[in-house]
C-alpha cells in the first residue's frame, strides 16, 4: 500500500483535534435528506471515513458536493481532510468536512475498520434527516422495499460485503423511507446518486438523457460566421471541448446564443457546461471523435471553472506518421507533427467565390522517411507562416504540430489548414522533443521522399482510381450515393456531331457566367429563363457525346465545355460557325476525323441518375489529359511488379 | 512483324548474354565521332557503338545491332530517341524482358 492512513485519526478528531490534516479513506458515500420537497441542490452527502482501524460518519459541506458528483471523491478514495470540525450533537460526535483533497481516487479498503463507538445507528438517524426525524413507523414501512431489492439482485448481497457492511449503522433500513427503491444500479445500493446535472464524461453524453453537466477544456474556438439561407440570416460559432477522460465534442451556438457565449469562452480554459441539446455531429464540418455535438440554448449554462484542472489535457493529438498520410482518404482530418524544412512565400489566391485569400506552402518531414506539403490558408499564412518562415530563413528548423489538418489529394497528398486547424510551433510535447532529437542527430541529413507533388506529371495524382472501361459496368460504378471518380486511359472512337454544343446564357450571375441554355426569340435575341433576360449574343458551349474505347470495351461519355474543347481542339463556337453558318461540312468532318483515335487519360465522374422511370449511369468527362508516356510506363511497370 | 532476326532488349548488364547476337538498347550519348558513338546505358555502363550516327544527335539514341563484346555494339540501325526519354523505365523493361517475362519476347 503506497499510502498509509493516519493512525488513530478518528479518535483524535473526536477528541477535538482540528489541525491533524489526517489521511483517511472514504468507505462509503450516502445521499441523505433527499425528498420530493427539497430541491436536489440541497442534497447532503454523508461519508463513512476510516483511519484503517475505526470508521465514523462525516457530513460533507454542501460546497463540496461537486466532489462527489464529479466522482473526485468516491468509495475507496483516500482523502486528506484539510478543514473540518467535530461537534457534539445530542451526545454524539459529528464530523463536518469543510475542505479536503483527494489523494488517491480509488483504493482497496485499507485495514479492517470497525465502527467507532462515537457513532451509532441512533446518531445517524439524527443526521440523516436533519430537523426531520422520521417517525419509527416509516422505518418499518421501508422494510419491504429493501427486501425487494435484495430479492431482485441477490448477488449484490455479496458485492456490498465490505468491512463496513457488518456495522449496524450501515443498513439501508435506517434510510428515510422516501428514498427511492435502491435496486437498479450495479453499485452498492447506497451509491444511487441522482444529483442534479451531475458531471459526466463527454463520452457518456447522448440525446436521451435529461440533465447533464460536463467539465471540459475549450481546445479550439471558431470565429463567428454569418450565413444566409432560405430561412434568413443568421450567425453561428462553435468551440471544441476536451475532458479529463479524453472525450471530445463540439459545441455549436446559433444567433442570440452566440452573443451569450462567444465572449465567455476562451481557448485553454475549463468550463462547466450544462443544459443543451445533443444532435448528430455534422461530419462534414466536425471532425471530432464524437457522433454528437452540443447545441447550446438560451437556458444553457457555461460556467468558468476558475481552478485549473490539471487532469484535463490542453490538447489531444493523435499524430499520424507522414508515411501513413499517403494512404489516407482525401478530405480526412488528422494530426501531424514534423520538422519544417522549407517555407514558401505567401501568395494571394483568388477563391472560387471571388474573394481573395492567401496561401503558403511549407514542407514537413518526420521520422517515417517521408515528407509532406502543408498548405496554410488565410490567416495562418501571415500569423504562423511568417514566424515559421523567419525561423527557417535563419536556419532554425522548427517542429510544427498541426492539429486537425485536412488531407488533400490535389497533387500527391498534402495537408491543408481548415478553420478549426490549430498550429503549434515548437510545442512542448514528448513527440516534439523526440522529433527534434531525431532531426538534430541525423534526421536533418536524411533524404525524405515527398508524398506531395511527386504525382505523375500530367497524369493526375497517383491516388487516382484507375479503371478499365469494362470495369465501370462490371463494378457497378456510380450506383452508390456519391458519384465515383475514376480515370480511364482510353481512345476516342466516335464523336457525335449532329448536336455537339448548346447556346448558353452569357450573362453574369455574381462572378460566374450563367451558362444556362438560352432560346432564340427572334434575330439575335436570346432569352434565358433563369436570368429572365434577353441578350443579343449567346455563348456556344460544348455538350459533346463521345464514344471512348480501351482494350476491354467501349462506352459513351459526355464532355462539357472545358473537356469538350480539349477533345475537339477548338472552341465550340468555331465549330458551330463552320457547320451551321459557313456550312463547310467538309472541313468540319475533317476536323472531327482528326480528333478521333487519340488516346487520353480521362477523368470521369460516374453517377447513376433517373430520367423518368429509367435509371441511367451518366459518365461525364471532367478532365482530359494527354497520355504521359513516362509516367504511364512507370504506372504499368508498377502494376506488373505488384501482381 | 519481322521475326526472322529478333533483337533482344538489353541494358549494359545483359549485353554479355547476347554476344554475337542481335540486341536493341537505348543509350544516353556521351560523345560521338565519325563512325562511332560513346554512350551510357540505362544501367550506367559505358558502351561503344560502331556505326554512323544521325546528325544532329539527340540526348538518347536507340541502337539495334550485333553485340560484339560486353561493351561494344556494331550498329545496324541508329535512331534518335529525343531528349526526354526515361532511362529508368527502359531499364526496368530490360529486366522484365530478360527475366520474369522472357517468354513473351522473341
């Protein structure tokens, strides 16, 4: 036993010693004084404390109730009484614990404590319902209930046979009769504890429980985002929590609730959070290992715990070696740690929605012998990116931990930041120190193979899914919920030319061209149903039906504007003019003929769609690349060697 | 396809197996003279090719001819193979054509 209890402490306390600060063991905890009339916040807990030789009951001051509800103090805990009093109540000694510390959360019963003579059944009855001594008949009334519980779970009689059990005062029969039947928990019956909003581990949260509270640290906090959807404008923000059991969960607030809690929450601080609804996690935004997320409501409470709770880690990482990332699916969220070997300058990037952002690429390597590109977006570029750049420029290669980076297979595999990503430069973790040690002792000199960008040039990434034409049908691609994206190496064997393009709306919607089909409404008047406007000109965009063929079979695919232009080698308008205005069928046919029998790497999007009753697998060419013979040879060689 | 005079795919190392026979290889040109070219095989062996090279020479040259020794080929056909040929792929091809997939080659 690593800890010994303070000998004779019970006797000393009963004799009036309040400066002993003894180490004692909690043998049992009981809720007393609970009734329908009293609010649960007025629960009182009675401990049975032991010094190894004798045991006595002690009341817990109400302000310490959370120690029990949070199970910091539990049956078997070794505690040090810091502040306590012992008073005489009707000839009985009564210990009241005002402050204590948990030394060991759980321990076997130490020694063979016997009930102290200072405390007995009668005394406990007085304590158990302060100011409300139960009439004797109630005790009698309670008997059948106890009997009942024992019958239902006979083996529990064995479970509760600890040394304390033999003492008369411990019998449940002294409990006030209004205690609910004590039968259905797999603990000793006296452990039944339904204190209000008791603190539970995050991992135990589910939508079916009524009231709960969690104690957790905010590990990440998002910005307030404003949105606009069919139901109007709104704002939202969320933060991530981690508790001492390693459970994590995201908390999301909308609109007015945002105002209540945005300023309250601070990354790194510990909070008690209660009342909120649990909803399934939005996995596309939320990468935490929890199938739920908490939505706070106006009645929710988020209280700062001023005392630092060291049992809750500041962050939880599950670092993946860079070599692992190679085989991780696109868009996975993961943690990675490595040494920054180079940092590129920050460059402005125009996003699809027309907003400008910044991007900065850096290289990270680790002990797995692989290196990966990390793409910093937006604020990360300037804030962390600049710091990293300065360090690398001065030939100091910092360790960088990326929490919640998103894997991209844009070119090879790389890791990019998302809004909930956190970066830690030269963090103080064991993993970081190990890495630093590796880097400084040889790792710096070892060549690392990058899993980014060494993708086959021109041939797309090496993570592309290569299929043959017959496999598309054989494997039933496109039949699942999501489209399949595959690459085929195939030759164009036929191009449908009776209709190869459509008249598209040239008007701009925001920063994008409308591109919906327009209909002619007179000479040089084109009407767009979507824009509800006429324009004098229209755009010609490819809508090309093409037959492709490889050594396994042939199939029809559709190519839109960009891929169509790649296949035809000229803009749709040029071909349209040639065919329909100049009516030069010969030259038109010659151009089309010249485009046949070229082999390409075609990236296809395959999705089954229904047209009326009919299910049709639709294949769209999303990218056309010339075959790169070097990389294709490599690919084939690799295939040969592997089989 | 003319199968009357097959030529074996070789790199530097496989030359010795085909002395006196017809071989086919690709070398990276190191230097050339009238009537001969010095090249580096895809597995880094220096090979002397006797024969009249095309002018101008590109970086890579295909050589079809009789292996006179481990490191000499009397060329029958010399063809420019451009500047962006991938020697590693060719080297792997030679290994497969003389190894696991020998039965597929004449």
